[in-house]
C-alpha cells in the first residue's frame, strides 16, 4: 500500500507506529475485510435458521420477522451517524469498538433464552455493525494515498466482504443442522477476534474532525420512524390493518418522517450538522438511485425471507438443503460485480442497472409460478434463483456508481452512506411487507407465491425508475 500522507489527531503521520505495537499496515486490509465480512454474513446466515429458532423459542411468523429485521433496522438507521462518529473519534477506534461489541453480542445471542431477548440483542448487533462500515472505508482511504491503490483495495474489500452474502445461507444451514441455531451466532466470534488482532497490529489511523456533530433530531426521527413503520407492517398480519396499535405505529412513523425531513432542511449555516443535506436531492439521478437502492434490497431480502420459510415449511427441506438451494442466487454475487464495473465504465449505470432489475423481477416471478417439487419445477426454480443472483450483481454496483457520481464532490461520503442506509431500509420493508403478505395466505405455499408476485412487481417498478431517471440530465 502507498504510504499515507494525512496527519492524525496526535500530529503523527498516518501510518506511524503506535508505541508498543509493530507497524504492520499490510494486515489492515484483510482485517477490515473480515470485519465487514462478518456484518454481511450476519444478514444472510440467520435466514435459513429462522424455522429452528421459531420452534425452539416458541415464536410465530411476526417474531421471526423481528429476528431478521431488528438487526437491519438499527443498522440502516445508524449508518450515517456512524460516519459522523468515525470523523469525530477516528476510524480505528470506532472500528475496534464496533468489532468488540459485535463479537460479544454474537456470543450472547447464542445463549438467548427467549424471543424478546434475542430480538433485543439483534437490534444491538445492528448498532455494532453500523459502526464497522464507514470506519473501515475511512481506514482504507487513509492507508492508500494513491487513487489507483485505493481503488484496488476497495475492490478487495468489497469482494471479500461480499462473499459473506454467499457464505451465509450455506454455512447457516450446515451449522443449524449440525449444532443447532445457536452456532450461527457463535461463528461470528472467532472471525471478529481475528479481525481485531489484525487491525490492532496495524498502526494506520484516520484524521479526527472534532467539529463534526451528530444530528440528534434527524437520528432519533430516523430510528423511531423506521422502527414504528416496521412494527406497523409486521403487526398488520396478526392484528389487522385497522387495529389501534397498528394505526398508532403508522401514525408515529409518519410524524417521525416529517420531523426528519424538517431537520434535514435546516438553514445553510447549520447544514454541516445534517445527516442527509437537502441539496443532494437536486439531482434526479441521486434521488432515483436512492429509491432504486431501497427497491433492490426490498426484493432481495424479502425473497430470501419468504423462500427460506417456503423451502423448509412447504417443501420439508432441512436447513442445510435450504441453504444449498440458495447457491444459484448467491454465487454470481461473488464474481459478477467485477464484470459489472467494466460495463458501467463503458456504457454508464442506467443500462446494466435496468437489466439487473428486470432479471431480478423475472427470476422472482419464476419462483412464484414454478414452486412445485417436480424435476421441472426444481430446475426452473434454480434458473430463477440464478437470474435473481445475476440481477443483484448487475443492479447494486451500477447504483453505487450512479449515486456517488451524482452527489456533490464534498458529500460523496454521505452519498455512499445514504445509499447503504436506504438499501438496508428497503431490506427491512421487504421482510415486513412480504412477511405480512405471506401470513395472509391460506397456507405457507399460497402465501409465499402471492408474496413473490408482489416482490416481482416491486422489482419491475425499480427497473422503470432506473430506466426513466438514472443517468438523465437534471
């Protein structure tokens, strides 16, 4: 890696040795990649273990939705604030705090004795996970002064961490069958500790910006609004849309959304404190890119949730078989982003992103139509999952390029954090909405098929949004 040139808060050059520790910056990139790997792993490893968790902890569908969503709600809502904390306290410190917390909370999740306790711990895990993303990116930027070296390092970081999505369903299924659902949380502990050791041995720091402030109003509104909306959507299944608690939750989410928008539209002199400055939305590409980011994760996470329950409860698959069934979906995400990057460099983001959404929509529709157990149905299901996987790996890298490229130069970091945040918000809504649709069915199979049709329609809408708005002149 190129020698960093930025000064740390203590006045020492970035990359200067920390007293008592060897200077070994070569360990930094693997350590950071492992840290984000475990965050990505946690988003998918729990999916195939949900039936076992529900059986052991006596939880219904709504509880399982919360096991999946509690992590994602806090992760999505706190990503932008985690970026501010990284600037204020330094990337290395924030990363290590988040990693230690992630390891400890994962271990405690494994001994959770009730569904409410597990859901609460999953929410705390999301907080720890949010700390790891902007801090790891900041450390990579500080350790690589040369743009080409930085680009290569970010590619390695994305590839290694993205493999967590690939490994999650397979590893989760194998562990859940062999050692019980508790083991899917314990696997994060040694990975986190290895990351702690490697990053600790590195001496790279990031500059501290003491003037950065946390947007408390916007942050509280974001957490409250997303949590209330999720509660309302999940609660609509067992309680009904007109129940007092559901209506109250939806009202709270609406009020919180209004407060958030007002907080982000503060005067110019206070704009540096906003989580998401309003001037970023002057670009149609940026605004449409954020919406498309939410829709792509709505489809991906919602479909994973529905199919995991469908495979195990309707088809009788074991957790390991269900995890293996997702391989056609997850494998393309390990290598296709490399080719997507080359295509985007040649033709821009709109075409590959649109194609990606259409592939996802078609692949999801195939799951809804051919959901039987015959050889033909199983074969077509695998082809549909393969299309879904390729679609994801076309759409997401293209959207990242479009959104970051459309943001003002001084707000590129916030733009990247915003896209990550809305993507995770989309994941929350996907699990909540499609889970509610599934719960309304007369059986798991019928409910799953309707939910998959809804997901396909949402993804088709995403294709239209990208085709019409992304990459067009403002």
